[in-house]
């Protein structure tokens, strides 16, 4: 005040504090307050005057008796708390907790009143003297005198832990009381709650669950164990919400997780007759969901599930792709793979939360075992072939897409995508040329899928095949509209002009066509070469079909749908009754393998044998004789005579295809090497091999030995050279 | 509610001013007011007072005698009486009638005692402007 600046008109006098003249004033005032504190603890507060008490405390502080007031407060509170401690210690058995709770409640209420009347001290004296506030002082004294009393501390902890143990063993306890007492510990400060309760609680829980999980695992199967573990986890969370501090939740769940799950993880997943594998086999979605939800809580829990799943998938997958029984029917084989994939995909979405870990596990397992069987690319192509030939009839467009998408998943797993391409091309060619494809939309859609998967290069030839088909249609129209097209009563010809290169190369196995046909063919050739100069046409008789009108005994008329070869053979019987194998071979000049196949289908298939064979046996021998089956009958007018063409390739064919694939890979590997060397200039052997493998892995898995051979060939042709000093280094020669 | 303002002599040795003392017959004072000069009756709204001061809030609610009484008693020295009245006025109007430095100082001290913090701030600002 004295530092205040004076202004002209105003006069500021230093404030004179009134000094209490009564020398016993402070003593009197304290007596009033002390008496009031006693009254408050004795529940007589309603008779006290707040104004008077506040005024006394105010004046004491104002007149510098703050220390006396504070000291008096400490000793009075201590006096009362010692009395309370006695009464709590005296409480017997179950009344112990209740007594603590009751006394705590009273103390709390008293403390609030005392705090109110000493409000002025709290505001002015306490901060300046560096003391703790009245309320906090009351809590600290309660902690030190009551909670840390040697006769109470251990007893309180034991009582609490005992009650929790009882509740875990299905007894009903007074949760309200628990909540209040534990709330008291929290109110005394987080360190009190943690040190005096939580730590020991977690220890006791850890012991309890270690014992219980041991007991469960000896007596329960995996599913039951997990159910119980889940229930225990929920119970603990519930317990926390009912009467523990929220901060305990994650600590106690961690204890349960560790004791009940983490410590038994391996044993659980591998449990005989009930472990993970059994759950997978039996589609136990609920159990699987539970195992996922529980295991994802602990470190490396999910990997331990994934590991078991991978080894199971690989094992069963390996069994499936190497089982000769399963390999008999390619369509069924692929369907089995698809079913297997669907099944586990369903498990992953339904039970494993669509977790990436498991999707990867599924994919890597499929990739592993599908490639164990070198015929997988062929079979997948055959499966598509089957679907596109007949399997998709009467199926909605969406379902078609669905099936194709799923097959594409399998395709993605293939390492030898070029082998697939080879087969796909063959199968597509057959489908297109025989007019067997069900839906062009489905065909196109699949091509698009392949294109997005493997790029333009992969499908350009396949697309070329479709273009050829379209152009051929126009060409035929043009042919019949032209002067060449007038063939009178002669056979109707339909020609597909195929671009060399786009289609799978077939050895041109010419055969002798019947003269009627030959005549029309020549007309077409004249027309085509007339409109397209500089082209060359050669007839691919091995892939054509023909519709024949035939009259059998009793004037039965039928239309026979046969292959070009079969037509050539049947036409021979227009002029002769009986022909030997040799005679047929000479007349048609069809290769023995094709001819045998073709005769087999004409003479040996029950119900479709338009020819008869002598002797009657399944196989065709060189000296067999064939004659027209006059008694042939069928309830259909149109009869389709299939070729006994093994759908899947025979062993030598397979070898041949393999060889072709290897042959095709050579230029691709060379191209990759040149591309890499062009940008790197100098590179050592191992790095070239790695990079080439990486570049080509979207199409096939290249063999290091083959790459080495290609490098050598490039060196020979002077694209590359070896470094003069370091023989492992290659140099690019521009 | 209402407040009985009991004004005591400033000094024990002050002259006893009997004629200034007004004590209502129904007023029961627990304390021994030896030097009561007068008793004033002031009508107030306890909610407004409680909203402006923790002291009044506790006075009307903490569970002691005053919490249930229709009238409460505040005891002040004579020199503090005007200041207290002025503070009560401030609570209602936001203004003080005191203008001089010594008056304002007393107001400041009494506002501190009764925890009318907004008035303390207002008062300090007025003092600074002097």
C-alpha cells in the first residue's frame, strides 16, 4: 500500500489492522474451533454456527495465528482418527469392511465441513506456508493412521482378495461395499490404490489363473477351454466395471490373457481331436471366431494360428494334388481346389475377420501345392474349357463371372503361366472351331481378366483368334455371294481362315478329302486368293467337323455330326460294303493314331456305332475289317459322334507340349537378359539370374541352368562378352 | 431470506452506545455479543449471494445451523459495516458507492473475507485509478 503513488486530490492512509486486544484471543478462538471439530465428528454439526466458526478462523489467520490453527487442526484430526482406528480394529469378521466403509464415510463428511469453516485458511495461509490443504491433509492422515496401520493394512488387503476369490468361485459378494472401499483407496491417491491393492490383486489373479488354466487344459477340449477363457476374460472386465478402478482393466485382462492363452497357445492349437485343424475340417465357425478373438490379444497369437493353418493347408493340398484318383478327372480336380479355397476363404471372412495374415497364409499355401503338380496349368485350362463348353448353360451372367473370378484366383497361384497359356490356346481353338462355346461374353470376359492379370502380350494372340472367327464369317458370306459360291447340289462348306501364329500350331496332316468336298474347297481357294493376293492357304483337316445325311436299314434317316476324318472314312462306305483297316488307311492317308481314334469312335461306342467291326473288340488292330451297320438306330434324328479324344493329354503329348513351352521360353529369357544388360551394361552372373527370374516370374519360374545356357548362347552370338579379368562379369556389346 | 447484521464496537474499550443497539426480541444469539451496537435487518436472496461468493454458498448449504435458518447472522465491527452493505449492493448492482481510498480499502478487505472475488477485482481496479 505504501508504494502506491499519490495523486493530488486523494489521500491514502496506511490501513491500520485492528489488533485484538485480548491477549487470550487466539486461545479462545481455537477452543471454539476445536470444540466445533469434536462436535462435527460427534454428528452434532447442525447446532454449530458456520458464520461464527468461519469468523474465528478468519480472525486467527488474519492475526497471524495460522500456524497455531493448522497445528491444532492436525492434532485434533489425529486424535479422532486414532479413535476411529481402534473401532475399526475391533470390528469382527465381516463387519471389518463395513466398519471401514462407515467410518470412511463419516470422516469424509466431517472433513468437508471442517474444510468449509477453514476455507479462509486454505486460501491464504496454506499456500503461503507451503502446507497441504485441509481436505488433502485429512486424506493423508486417514491413509497413514487407518490404512497403513499395522493392524489394518494386511487385514484389509486379505479381506479384499478373499472376497474377489470367492466371487471367482461363484459366491455372491457385496459388490457395493467392495466398490466403496476400493473407491476409498483410489481417492487416497493412485499410488495407494496401486501399492496397497492392485499390485497384490494382479499377483493373486496371476496365481489363480495359472492354476485354473492348468486344470482346464487337462480336462477340457480346445473349444471348451476357449469358451471358459473367454468367459473369464468377460468376468474380469465386468468386475472392473463393477468395483475396481478403470485403469485396472487392461492390466487384469493382460494377466488373464497371459495365463490362460499365451502360456497354453501351442498346446491349444495342436490339441488332438479338438485343436485348430479339427475346427478347420469341421467348419466350426464359432470356435474359430473365438480362437481368433482370443489369440489376437496376445503377441504372436495369430502367427501361431496361421502357422498351423499353413501346414495343414499345405499337407492336405499336397495330398490332393498328388492323389492319382483325384487326377483322373481334371474338371473335378479343379472343382476340388475351388471348393477347398472357398471353404477356407469362408472361414477367413466369417471367423478370422478377413485378416490379411490368413489371406496371405491361404494364398501362399495354395501357391505352394498347386505348383507341386506340373499338370495344374493344363487342368485349370480344361476346367475353364468344360465350363465354357457346357457348364455355364442356364447360369446367370453374374454366376458366370463368379466362377471365372474364382478360377482366376487359382490361375494367379500358377508359377508356369505360360504353360497355362499354351493349353488355353489349344482348348480355345477347339472350342471356337467346333462352335462349342456357350457364351462369347463369357469368353471375352475371361480374356479381359487374363489381360488385366498378365498384360496385353499374354492375350494378344487369343484375341487374334476371335478376330479370325469374325473375319471368317464375313469371308464365307462373301464367298457364297460371289460367282464361286454357286456349288449347286454339292456340300455346303464353311471355312475358318486362321492366321498362322495366332493359333496353336498343328502339324499339317493332310488327308485325302472326298472328291465332292475337294471340288468345293478348290472353289473357295480360288475365291479367297482372288480377293486376298499374296496369301497362302493350307487345309487343317484335323480340326474340322461335318454333318452327314445317312440312310440306314428300313429307310431310317439320320443326320450324323462327325469330324472331318470321320467323314472321310464314312464316305468310303458309299461305294464299298466292307473295308479293312489297311484299305481305309490307304484311301484316306490319315495318320495311324488319328485314324485309330476315329475308327474307335465310329465302331466301338455302344449306341453310336454306325460301323461294325470284325472281330468285335475294343481296340483297333491292323487287320480288322469294318462294314456299314445297317441296323443302326437312335431315337434322335441328329446323332453326334464324338471322337475318342482323350480330353487330357496323353503322356507323349504332354512331353511334346512341355518341350514346346521350353522352346518358347528361350527367346523370352534371352530378351530379358538383353533388356537388363542394355540398361546395366556390366553385371555379374548371379545378379543377372535374379533379375531375369524377377522379370519373368509373372509368366513362369525360370530355371537358373537354362538362363546360364541362354547367356552362353548370347555370348556366342556376340551380344555379350565376359570381362577379361573377372570371368563372372558380363559386358553388353552394343 | 434476510440477514441480521450485528455491529459490534470497534474496540472493547469503546463507549457503549446503547441507543444505537437494535435487537429484535426473537433473535437468539448463541454467541455472547458483548458490545453490540445495533442489529440491522437486510433482505437478500441467498441464491444470488451464493452465486457470487463461495463463503455465502457454504453458509447457506454446508449443513450447519445457517443452512436451515430463514435468517442468518453476520457479525462485523462498526468500521466494517458500511463496506459490507456496499459489497451487498455491489452484488446486486455491480457498482460500489465507496469512492475514497480508505473506504475502498475496507471494501477490499471485507470482500476478501466474504470471498466476493468479483468485487475484489472491481475494487482493485478502482483503487488503481485513483
